[in-house]
C-alpha cells in the first residue's frame, strides 16, 4: 500500500512506506523488469515474494540468511536530493 491509501485506511502507522516495523508486500525478480522487453515480462522468474512482511515464496537458490542481523541498524530512508538546472 502506498502512503495515501494507507492514510485513507487508517493504517499509516503500519504501512504505506518502507520503514522498519511496517508491513511489506513486494516481489523480487531474477532480472530487472524495467530493463526487460514487455513481451518477456511474463517469463521473468520470481526469486522472492513477501506479503504482509513475511516471505511467501523463496527460490531454492536464494540464501536464507541474506539480511539477517541488520534489523535496527538500517539507515533512515531519505528522499533523493533534487537537482536543479545546471547542477549536474
């Protein structure tokens, strides 16, 4: 859920943005879907699916301990700095 629907549902304290303690729903593909031709998207292998913060599908080749031990030590997420004209 993105921020506006989370607010509308009264769930902004637990969803709507990527943050420690918030529920997460996402899918990880074996290849970048943004760099994949539209005709090939349905053939992209799914490596990991997380629903409500829990892995519901994990490819057998994916290491189980990836990301362990970092809870609470993640840097806060900040918006990328905007660049104006002529600033690179």
